[in-house]
């Protein structure tokens, strides 16, 4: 697919805040992103083997305008994730990326999450500054994992102490949004590689996110870098309902797995076997189930009219539905392909490992209990 003509209007040259910018048709944007996905799939194995950051993939997506697409339209974006009518577009974007490389989808989802939080809780000048940075090509992220006491503002001082752990895109995200004193949001400005430490990856999958530790000792934030008020990061319904974005990436991964299953059975001329055909059908059902739950969750979570309790708890149900669908698809694929699914040169082996890790989202049992408590008395939206 020819990409150059499609991305010229969405190029990431530096612009001043408020500079005029013509948003390309959404179809052209997705055509460009779709053209990048096949190369992402081809690079995924080597990136996983070396636990290497997908710099080429992010560069290609940057050229397509993906890093600025989440921005509100008034700031030169497509409103994907920051405006109510951008939910379906963001679902499609994250699904596409998850189908190309789940690790890339995770990194971009973190970028979107950070920009959404800035747009929710930041001042207009902070939003404009973040938008300018996104248009210049900076990668955002959200880093909250830490070993107690974590990152803190030094008492009677203006510097930080502590570090973040398991930070996705450590050393590559130059505009991460971090939690300080567990509850305050701070937008940090970093240069590539600064303050990052990478050890040998011990993760079973999702290695290409290149998660690492970031040392914030001595970092001095500017007064205007603090976003919102203390506690905003955990404010509902955005905190819980936002989990639908990870589900969209997972849906893409399930789709890629089911496609591989079909293609490999066809290549073996085994797709006509009634037992294999039944497993293909069940895998397709699992994929579509995950997609339908996530699409509706996206619409409710980003809606300006849905009740916060309905949107938050529907997403909680969707988390379990998608987990069940993904586990079904994994089991069906392994049964259908046998030992071939466990060979490290087979694309399904990496897809299964990455899905297995990405499915381990936090507090799923608690989320399911909360959803049951709400919907035992309320109808599904």
C-alpha cells in the first residue's frame, strides 16, 4: 500500500501551539496505519528475542500521525480518546495495532492514556503544551508502578526522590505522566535514554515494551508540570472505565491469533476436518465475543451521557468477557496446531505469550465483584 501520499497532511514537523492544521479524512488515516501493520508483524519476533523497543514501528506510526491522533480536534488531532465521538475510531486504531504487535499496541495505549488524563485534568495551557509536544513527535506514557515508598516530593524541597518500576517504553517515552506521592500527576520532560535502566527481561511475553526502571532522584519539576489535583489519577469513572483501551489491543491480538490458526490449517489442508472446523468456529465466536463486548464498553466509557456507574461496571464485565475469550482462543489454537504452536519460529507462539502476559490486568476479581454488585439491581445499559 502506498503510504507517502496519505501521510503528507499528517506529518510530524514541529509546529507552534495554535498553528493551523488540516485533519485528514479518518479513512485515509486508517489506510496509512493499516499499511504499517504487516511490517510490524514481521519485526515482532526479532524485537521479542532481543527485548528491543519497537523504534521503527513507532517511527512509522508517528509518520502516519498516530501520536497526534488522540489530540482534541481544536489542537490538530482526531479526538481519538479525548472526545466522545472518537471512541469507535480509537477502538479501531488499538485493534489494528494489537493485531500487528501487542507490545506496540500497549505502548500506544499508554500514550493515549496520558494525553487523555492531561485533557481531563489539565489547564488549557497545559493541554496546548502537551498537544504541541505530541505534534513534534514526543511519545507520552503513564508510569505508576513503584516499590514503596515510590516517587515522592522531598520534604521541604522542590525535587523528587525514588523511582518507577516496570515502566513501558522506559528510555523512549520522553513525556511520561507519572504519579508522585501515590496520587499526584506530574508530566515529566525527559531526553531519550535519560534516567532509564534495563535489566534482562524476565517477562514471559510483551518484552518489546522494553519496560524498565526510571530513577527520579533529584528531578526538579516545574510548577506548571503538575496536572490536576491530588487524587485525580484514581478518580472514577475514568480510572476503571479506561481499561477498555487495553481490551481493544487484546481484541487485535486475538484476531491475529485466529487468523494464524485459519491460515496454518489451510496450509496443512486440515481445515476441512470436522474437529478442526469446529475449533475454527469456536475461535471465531471467541474473537467476535471479545470485539462486541469491547466496542460497547468503549462507547459507554467515552459517552457524555452514560451514567458513570453503568460505564465503569460494564467495562468491568467486559474485562472478564475478553479474558475468557482470549483464553478460549489460545486453548483452541494449541489444540488445533499441536506442538507446532509451541515452536518459537511459529507466529502463534509469540502471540500466545504476549496475550498471556497482557491478560494479567490488575484486580480483575475485584472488578467483577463490583460489577455484580451494581448489575444485580440495575439493568445492563
